[in-house]
């Protein structure tokens, strides 16, 4: 902490800079993960209910009636997967454009690697979304 002319100057970590933004993103990510775990645990009684029990199966201790938690968990999971895939592909694209700006002679190789990597992320994202939808409709 530096003091100049009787005023306390903030150090680098106190400013609303890149470090604090990264901390806020990390906290938001942690909050979303905790919310996802809570929703998944809320879906367990709904998935374990006896389907032959009829109305008695829905009167258990579940916070969500019927398959509501499973459907909600699948929809939230699919949304999180799509957001993660989009963030990954966006980061790849941004890094590739930055690399091409620094070394224009390597643009062809960088572009090819970018497209292959983005296709792999998109495939994994599609697989995960299908897994979420299958879990939701079970």
C-alpha cells in the first residue's frame, strides 16, 4: 500500500482489472457448478421413483414432482455444455486470429489447426448435449 500526499493509493489487486475479473468469473463458475450439483441431486429421487406406484411415487420427499428435476437438470446441463463449447471455440478463434496477425506467413497452418480443433470441440459438445437430452427424457 502506497501513500502519496496523504491519500492511500490502491495496489494492483484492488483495481477493477484483469485479476479481479478473473476472480469474479471463477466465483460465478463455481456458483453454477454448485447449482448444477444441487439440481442433479434433486433429480435422484425423481429418477429412483417407482413408476408403477402412480401418484404414490410423486408424493415422496422430492422437491420437484415427477420428472421435473430430470428435465430441468438436462436442460441446464445442455445449456452449460453449449456455453462451454462456444467459449472454447471463441477462444480458439481469437488466439488463431492473433497468431495470424503476428505471423502472416503461417496463416495457412494456423487456420487448418484452428478448424480441426474447433471441430473436435464441437463434436464433444454435441456428444455431451445428446447425453444431457437422453438423461432428461429417461
